[in-house]
C-alpha cells in the first residue's frame, strides 16, 4: 500500500470516528436501540468507499445490509421470503401517504429505520466528498460539535468526553487535511518521512492542549441552565390548562401522571362494536399511584400470536363463564393503535398475526407492519365470567397470592395523608371479607354527598394529594376521581386493586339480522373503573362512579343476579385527553415494538458476525476482481459479431489493464503504452491490437473482419493479467 493510500485510509478512519459521535447519544436521548447496527453500517460504507468499489456493488451491499436488519428487527419468517417484502412495501406506501399528510409522528418503526439507513448513506457520501475529494472538514466538524453540545444541554446525554474526543479528532483532521491541500497545490508527492514530520508535532500539540484544557480550572457557567426554565414553562402551561383557562376535550389519554381539571364533550368516533352482550372495553391498567395520578411499574412487552389466554389470565378456570365473540371496526380518525377488548379475552383474530402485550398495563398493540395504518378491524373471542357472591365472600385474606403481586397492587405513596387510610378503615370496619369491604367502599360514594362533575373540577397543587382532595375537600369529579379513590381506599385496607381505563359499551345503534347488537363508541365513552383481585377467583371489576352500573353481573348460588345499587347507566363518562402527550405515547409504543420484535439478535455477537461476514465478502470480491472481471469481459465480447465489437472490446481491455495496475500515463501515446504492455507480458499482442484500433479509429477501416482473427490474442492478453 503506497503512501497516498495510507493517508486516505487514515482520513477514512477518522471520518468513521467522527460519524460515530453522531450515533453515541441516540440510546440515551432517544428511543433508538441497537445503535451498533448503524455503527457497523457506517464502517462498511466507508470501507467500500476506501476500496473504490463500483457504485452499483456498493449500493447492493448497503441495501442488503439495511433490508437484512429491518427484516430481523420487525418481520417474521426468512429473509428470502416474498411475504415480508410485500408487507414492507405496503408499509412504505402507507408511510409515504403519512408524509404527504405531514403526520410524521404516525410513521411506523420499520419505515423510520429505513429512513435512518438512507440518512446515514447520505452522510457517508457527503463526508466522503468533503474530506476525501475536497480535503475539507471544518463545516462538518462545527455541525458535529453543535449537535453534541445541544444534546448535552437538553437531554440526559453527558457530552464531556465527547467534546474531548471531538477536539482531538477535529483538530487532527484539520491539520492533516491542510497538509494534504498544501501538497496538492504545490504539485508534490510527500514521502512517509514528510508525513511523520507533520503528524507527530501536530498530534503532540493537540494532545497536550487537550489535556491542559481538561485539567485546567474552569469558570462557573455564566448563563443559567435553560432546561429548568423550559420544564417550568411547560409545567406552568399544563397548570394553566388544568386551572380552567384552557379546557381540554374528553377522550382517551395515554398519560395519567396528573389527573384532574375540566374538559368538554368530544364525540369523535372511536369504533363500531358488534356484540352479543354490551360490556366495557379495556385498554390498559395502571398499578402505581403517585399522589397526583397513575404510572406503570415497567414497560416490558411480550409477543403473542393472537391467542392471549396464555399471556393474560384474568379469571380462574373454576369461575363459570360463557364463550362469546365480538367484532370491532376501529374508526379511521382514531389516533391510537391499541386493541380494545373485554375482560376475559382469549383470542384476537384480524389483520395482524402477532400482537405486543405490555406485561404491566396489559395494553395490546398489533405489529406495526401487519395492521393497515392506524385503523384496523378485528374479532375478539372471550369468556364472560359469572361471579358468585358466596365464593367472593369466602375470600378474607391474600393467602395463596404471590408476595410481589401483593406488594405491587397494594402500593401507596408515602405522602398519602393518614386520614385517607383512617377513612378506609372506618368504611370497612363492620365487614369481614374482601367482597363486602369492596362493596362498602363502592357504595360509599353513592350514599355520601359526592357529585359527578366535569367542569368545576379541581387540580391538586404541589403539596396536595389527588384522592385526599376529592374525598375531603371538593367531593366532586368524574370517573378518574371515583375510580382512583376506590383503588386507594381498597389498598389502604390491604385489598389488592388496580385502576383500569378504556371505554364503556357505547350507544346502541341497531340489531343485526343475526341477533347481534351494534354499538357506536366515541371519545365521550372514555372511562375508568376498578378491578379487585380475589385469590382463587381472579380480577373482578367494580364501578364506583355515580351514574354508572357495573356491566359485570354478580350472582348468588341459585343463579339470581344481585340488584343494581347504582343509577341507570345514562350519563356519559368523560376523561380528559392530553394531545401534547400523544407523540410521547407513540414513541413508547415504537420503543416497545422494537424491544419485543421477534428479532433474535438481542445479543451483540450475532449482528457483529453478520457485519463481519458481509465485510469479508466485500473484501473477497474486491481482492478477486481481476479474475472474475476478466472472465466477465471475455464472456461479454467474445461471441459478439457486430461492427463495433472490436472498439468496445479494446476499450474494455484498456480499463481492465488499468484495474490491474497498468495505467496509461499522462502524455503517453497508445503505441508507447502497447509496447510497455508487451514488454510486461512478453508478447506483441497489444501492439497488434493497437494497430487495428488506430486504423479503425482514424482511417475508418472496418475491424469486424480482423476481430475474428485477433480476438484470440485479445483473450490471451486478458488471461495473462490473472496468471
């Protein structure tokens, strides 16, 4: 390898480290995972550029690498399967439509990953142009430092060492490229000694100045950190919205960290349901009460083929239940992609073959590449349980329930006021079993002066508890107030309970010819309720909100249903929507999808091996290019008989000789070059072919007749280059 190739390799190596700095912060500041895949992709792209591989070969290698990992990350089956390619093309067309509609937050993870590969492709191309061809890097260095500095300021990423690395990398490249430009302008070819005389002092000065800068005392920041101001401004905006200055619309909201505040009705369509019996539609449950709202204890996902009975088990097998089915048609306008399902769900069938299930919240999502857009149709098969009151009343403790489960569903914040727990004890003091205690708390809201209210609803301040404020101060609110308060009261007396949200049955539309009922569900039907765990029975729903009746019947041993204790379900429940959190939720969904894809490369070594194998194949192809190129040239021209075949074959020979290291020097004639080739191979074939070429080129002789006689010389000369 000559000195120029060594210098070029050094530039490519430092370009790789420079691009690597763009990828380092992604896992901390975004939801991007498997960044090593993109690091290997950059390395392969730069290595192909260094080897000067033909553009079409380079494109094929990079395209294959991109598609390989997209398929492994997001799709099922074999890489060579036509099915996943069809799904991927449909996904591309769908996302292109979203881009034209400027709905960028709705783009699916496979398409975003594909766009990121293309972006890196362009970055490598631009860096190759500026650094290798133009011998300049200052602009790209400034952009990189700015990018890292912004992330250091506004994200969790700590760029202290990154700035240090960029200082060393950047100043070295600036000095090295200046030397290259200077040598080019003076039309000289420096030897290795000249390079070392420039590089060693340059690197020494950069390293010394960087160490001094790192160790030297530094002044305190002159400007205050802007992040707290931004956070405070956002909090003030939220507080203003919650205080009534900015009333929100009702609807499902993925963020429940801060509950309360007024809203207005919203009849945006959610879905059409065709059911045998009306029931509530679950979306998710939350298990951690913070004093202001609800969060989930974790965000781990599992993958199911649609038969969710193994992953989600709400009801014990001993509980009598009837098998039912329901059909769902999600409205196109609905902005979320979760599955809405009844209690006792067993199976989902529809456009998706696989579904992602959040283990903590029990929210279910179809795979992004399998559901057509943000709306989809599906059928659910479920078991509608019939809870016998005598068996529920037999449960008096958490015996048989795992300790971690008890701790999880009896969690309460340390800041919970003592009077909340005292109230729970007071309400249940005369009851001896879980069911009677739960019913006492449920009926407490109907027997005390609590009011259903959607407009004049308070928001607790920094030192107030959401439940405490509702129970003792305001005593008015909507479903979130009632359901959260019941869960907290239940947990205060040691009964495991959780907060559930979703939709009520909706508005009845018609009855089909098959005797099924059609319901229309809108955002006005967004609702939250309570589920209580009974060991040996399972999760049992309760409805504390005034004006709503629990659709899940309780029966006595003789089959008689318990009389409803609440008002007829005529009021439509409301739940505030927080549009500003929609993008955050979709990011979480995309992050969950990437975590729980069927991708087997959870460990680092398999992708590294795949990248190494791809790199080795490229090297082998490049190293053996003389042999396979010679066979390809011979096969391409040997059997041609048209008038221009000789001219084409001769020019292909010149290119092949140049590829093998026999370049036509500047100012050298073809005859001189032909003699040089003949001396190198001990033949006169090149001179003979050149004579025919010159006569055809300048005298316009027809070389087609002589081609038949001379093509053997042409073929032998090509073969000699590989011997």
